[in-house]
C-alpha cells in the first residue's frame, strides 16, 4: 500500500524523515491520504516548524526503515485529524550529520565587514 510521509531535504544526501516523540520513542507518521499529510505540513509551518515535503512511498519500505532505525510507526487513516506536537527539537538527527562547517562569530563579523565594504 502507498502511504505519504514527511521528508526534509528529500532526495538529497542529508534527507531526514519527520518523526514525533511518543514517550521516549521516535514515531514515523504514515498518512493514507496525501491531503491529510499536506494539511499536517501546513500546521507544522503555522507553528514555525521547518516545512517538510510530502512523499509517497510503499508502507512496507517505511516499516523496514523503522525497524532498522529502531523507530515506531503509526498509520494515520484518511480523514483523521493528526495534530503536530507543540514543541520542536532544537537539533534533529539529520541536521547533526550535516557537513556544513561551523562559522565563528569573529569570522561572521569579518565577512560582514567585507560585504559592507562592497556597498
């Protein structure tokens, strides 16, 4: 069966899947309806969460992923109102794996001065 999940940076090396915390467990939401998944994304954005994209995928593939990542999964039936959590993680697992270099405040000040000099 095809379900809809929420992905960040879809089809990139730094792809991440949206999960919610249920107790101490990460849970992947699998929506039966694309419209319901899209509505959930809009609700996330309205709460200042990062905006994921809705992607169709085979439910067995998601279940296998969840098993390998030690995540839970939850099927959201069509028409069910899923509500996003009220709080967001400061840093996600997929952000932690980012290879973007850290920039110090002094380096940012130097770059800012250079840019202002161009103006």
